[in-house]
C-alpha cells in the first residue's frame, strides 16, 4: 500500500483544478484554505510533501503547501 492510498485527498476531483495565482483575491484565499483543511487532517502529509519536493512537482497543493510555498525547500540528499 502506498502513502497515496491513505491520503485524505484521494479521489477528490476538485484537487486537480487549475492553480489560481492571485492569492490577494478572497475567493482564491478561500480556495487554498479549503485544501489546507484537507491536508491538516491527513495522516500522510509529511510523505506527500517529501514526494512533491523530491519530484519538483510544481502545481497544486502537496503536503499542505502550495507550489510557491514549497519553492526553495531543500531536496533530500540521497
């Protein structure tokens, strides 16, 4: 079983909507806040974030962070 099988967001089709970029807009801030709430209750947030950083996933929210928030996080040394 993969960590993805345990993710709170598995099966949520709205998760793959285009990533909004204007976070100053209250509707867009609410968009991200709904996703953060899903991540906050997820048992595999750390694994998700690590995977996003390691694979340089650029879009959407992974591990509770948006692509912009993940930018600059160090990749794990192998």
